[in-house]
C-alpha cells in the first residue's frame, strides 16, 4: 500500500498540516460498562500543526487496547493463545465450551475485540482445569437442545 507523504490533511480543520509525532498519550476508554483512563508512552500519533488536533492511527490503537487490558485485568490475546496451545485444544472447541460464537472467540485471540471481565474469568477457569470446566460449567450449553425434563439439573426445584 502506498502511503501519501506528509503533511496529511487534518480531519478536524482540513488544513494540510497533519504530521507524525511520538507522544505520551492518555485516553479514556469504555470497556464492559466501565470507564478506564489509560496512558501509553511514546505512542505514534498524528498531530495537526494548524489546529493541534491529535489523531491516533489504527496501528497505535492496538497499544491502547493492550493498556486497557492491563487496566481491566483481563488476559492479553497472546496469553489466551498460549494457554490454549498448552492444552492442545482448538479455538472452536473452547468457543463451544464457553458458549460463545467461534468468530467472537477468534477476535479475542487476534486482538480485534476485548473479552468482558466475566468471559475472562470463564477463560481462566477453563484454562486452569478444562475437565472440571466441561463437567461443571459447559454441560448446560451441550444440553441446550434437549427438553427441560431431560436436562441435568443443578437444583431440585
Ligand atoms: Zn487541524
């Protein structure tokens, strides 16, 4: 892909004055119903010399997502992949156990989406003991197509 030479056109003031810059950047991000203020040092941004508006590139937004993962205390994509490979299971297998769509799980691994804190806890539970997870947590999903009377019951109602 051909990259146009700087300065680029500013999306804010339309001046041809957008230049690359390396800055410590603090942003507020919403994740899973909660706001987090995250700071990333030496982030590649674009800064307009006319109106001083800053723009964060797509590449740099990945570093902000990682900082957000740290702030929210959820697993990094690489940690999810490593834990899955350690267990020798496929992405689709875990998605099925958690009851989440395969495409959603795939985005947790490739970094395109941040898992909720609740799903993060389920991931950790699964990785810690997949057999126990299958037995104690995953079975209601497996039995979802069965009739109520045939389903295993946790409580004797
Ligand atoms: Zn501008």
